[in-house]
């Protein structure tokens, strides 16, 4: 496959380019939660238990820069900001579903009890 540049970064495959948009620990869970509803920052933070404030802010900014997530700020006190998935972000949902199914298959094949009891 031919390599290519985008935004001053060298990519070797389209897979690498796609993972730059949705890869990592938190981007897919954020997109997954936004697929059916608009959420405020605090709602996202509460729904993703182990993400830090710094990481959530960072990942939301990256998703917004890539056009996967939109942000709507309201001029009120206290500040109100809502996040929503864009059409581009919605295109990633079937990919995330396939990765999730593959993850469930791997968990089952490894003999892992999921979800764990207790």
C-alpha cells in the first residue's frame, strides 16, 4: 500500500488513518454513547467511569477536530455545553459494533466470565 501524508503526519495504511480518528481507549466509548443522544460533559464523565477529566476533554477535542463530534455551547451561567455525534461519527458506529462483537468472541474463547459476577 502506498504511504501518504495528511496534516503533516505520515500514514502507511488506511487502517492507521482510520484508527487515528477512532482508536485508543476512549474515542469509541464516547462515540458509542453519543450515537443515540446528545450529552453534556458531566453526563459523559459519569457514564464512562474510569476516564479522567483531562482525558475526556482531550478526547472530545480530538473527536471534534476530526469532525466526528459536535459541540454546542449555550451562553448561560453556569456554562452549558452539549456534545453530539455528527454524520461522520455515525459512519464509525458499524465499525465499532464489529470490533465489539469481535471483542466478545475473544472474551468467550478465552473462557473469561463477562460480565463478571459480583
